[in-house]
C-alpha cells in the first residue's frame, strides 16, 4: 500500500458512512415509523369526497302561524279638554281660591274681583225698575179708560223694559266678579294674583281636563288603511304601566312633508295620574296575518343590505328570503313575507351564501334558536 492510498482512506470511509445514514433515514420515514402509518399508494391518489368539503349548518323546519297584526306607533299624551279662562269684567283681584296644580270642579270659585260701586249701581237699577213699573201700571189703567193714548202706554212699557235690562246687566256684572271654573280639571297656569287689575278678556288661568286623556301619534300612509276607528288600543307608558283605550280618530288629510296621518286613542284617566306630554308607545290592532316567530339571532343581511333569513331548499341549496319585521316580543321576532313552511338555517347562516350547497343537521330541542312555541 502506497503512502497516497493511506492518506485517502479515512475520507472515503466518512463519505460512505454518510450515504448509509441517509439511506437508513429515508427508509425509516417511508416505513411509517415517524408518521405512524405508511402511505397507501391507492389512497394517496384517491380524490377527496365533494360532500366532505360542504359546510355543515343547523336547520329547523318551521310553519307559519296566525298572528294578530298590529301597528306600533310612538306618540304623546294630550288633554282632550282644556280652557283658557278669561275675565269677563274689570276689577282688581282681591282673593284667589285655588292654587296652581289644584284639582277643581266645574263651578268652583277661583278668583274674586273687587265689587267697587256695583252694589250701589244695582240699588239704583232696582229703584228705577220699581219707578217704571208704577208708571207703566198707571198708564195702563188710564189707557183702559181712554184717558191716555196707546203711544204713551208704549213709552212707559219701553222705559220699564230698559230699566229691567239695566238691572239684569248690573246683576250679571256682579256675578262675573267671581271667576269660576268652566270645566272639571287641574289648574295649569295662574298668571294673575291678588292685587292685579284685570280687564275683560284678560286670561287669568288655564284649566286642563285629563279624563279621558288621548294619545296622539302619526301613522304612515302604508299603514293608515289598516286601522279602523273603534278598535281597542294599548298604550305603554315610560313607567311600565299598560293602559287600554279606544282608537277614536284617524285623520283624512295627511301631512305632505312627512306623508303621515294623525291618529288619536282615548284612555280613561279618572285619577289624573297620566299627565299631558308623556311619551307613549301605542299599539293598534290590524287584520290577522300569517307569520313566523324566530330568534333575532337568525336575521342576516344580503349583499344589498336587505334584512332577511337564510333557509335551505329541497336540494340542500341555500336560499335567502327577505322579511318584514312585524313585531318584537320576549319570545322572539315576528316575520312576514316568508313561505308557509321553510327549513330555516339557525346556526351557520353567516358562513354560507345563497345558491351554495350545504350539509344539514336538524335541531331536536323544542327551544332551539329560531324555533316557535
């Protein structure tokens, strides 16, 4: 062995060892020791099943139900009766009998004006009536005996009538110094007080009658034809109270700016606990309609922003159905515009699109999302 061969021996041995280790590693991987299972050449070339890649959604079959339709409006309470009470004579206020906010009855005295010389003028008027009555009776007797003309009798009769008119006027003026409530209600404003001087026509108080009270709202031109005067109404107050009333008025002239019509529902309010100006939700019944009640969670939007739900057809294809929201209850929302029966997607609707094929899993629980009771 030459000196050159002895120098190359170690390098050849190392190269051979590397090749052997590489072959062993490849064989180890192929044998399945690393993966745990050797690849099957048949399975490796087999295409994946199309059904396995379809998205899975949860569905429930629903049927439409009869639902009492209703129109929900938001309005305000208003007094049906109110009166701005004005003085009918002149004078200074010397007494105020009722305070602001007090409940009053029709005929109750509210203000007293000073009488001034009215009592004296009444005595004068009474005396004039007595004088002219004597003159008339004397003229009447003389006329009957042909001692006085009928013209003179007519003159004395006219004088008597004038005296009586003056007496009635001063008596009425005295009555008007006591300002009385024209209706039952509550005193809303009192712009005058003791010591103020008022003239005939000056407003001295405003009285509102809150029984019954009305809820005034505006209904759209689409819904106005669905309402009927005389139907029962439901008013929901901000404090949680629910009151039953009656729809009494539907305007026949709409507002051109808003294309809405005024409606009024009257509600009994004997104790006056419902004040004027209270924001109120008004529910007015309409015709019975077919609808579905579902969970709000199933609602979705299409590419155009239209609200609806997604369902599957007989071929398990996704179908988008636009809906009309008819009402909202603690049990779910009522939807209109859907088929009588449909297979509604209750879980997974946000991850599939219309026209796409899906796999379905039917719900079994009665209270599942999207279900009806």
